[in-house]
């Protein structure tokens, strides 16, 4: 199979509602992409694209499981300090060369 399909997220935009004072390390959301190629060309990995939230790396706020797309909190969120931030997630296939697509995840603190 030729690697001719780009991974596609199930939604064009995701919104994660997170209750403040959440437990650090808890699962807060997940994203899913599909790739209609077969074999290695369809095997996906998920990544957070580097961005800043209040002058800190996005990775100090959330992390993502590269295999499952599950997003985890890296801190306990405080609504009075932060009400919203946006992350960019990339799904990349294992083809050669790899193909990728990105999606925005809006994280809203409740």
C-alpha cells in the first residue's frame, strides 16, 4: 500500500471542558484520527505542537499519550487564574515519508 492518505481527525475542532482543581495527571480528554491506508502507513502517533500558555510551554499544562490520543493534565487548573487555552495536536502516520494533520483543542476551565 502506498502512503497516499493524510490522517484525518474525527472532528475539525475539539472542546474539552475541565473542572477546576482537577487531579494532576488525570485524563481530561481524547482525540481520534483515522488513516485509510493499511499496515504501517495507517499506524498513527499523536503529538502536542509546541505553543505557549501564559509564557509557559503547553507541555507544562497538558500531555498526550502518543498511541491513544488521550490528553492528561500536568497541573491543577484554577478558574480564577486561567479560563481557557488552546492546544494544537498532530496525528502522524508511520509511512515513509510520514504524513500528518493538525487539529485545535480548546480547553475550557469550569
